[in-house]
């Protein structure tokens, strides 16, 4: 299994780090593959959100929302999030 993670943002803003890991032949392959499957699985009955601000797009999933994101979603949708 190939697992890829991209990190961007942070204090410096424009810095991006991309790294990939192939689990083939690793002694911890089963553990990493289970973690990957759990990490990308949607939360049961959780909502997904796409927030677009000008040209910026952010894909989010409940329950992993910051307070600011949750407040913005509630305000824009006009409902509880």
C-alpha cells in the first residue's frame, strides 16, 4: 500500500511538504495499513463540508472541525453543524 501525506500552511505559509511511504516489506505494514484505512474512513453519520473562500478550497469532515469552521458552517448554512 502506498500512503501519501501532504502538509501545507503553518507559520511560514507557503511551505509544503510531501512524503510517501510504501508499506511493502515493512515489519509494521499491517499496523500502518490499518491506520491508513481508519484515517481515510468517513465518520459514521458524519457530514462532509467543502468551504470555498475566493480561490481557496478546504474539504472537511465532521467531527474534525475547529470552532471557527463550525461557526462559519452554522452561519452560512443557517443550521446547527
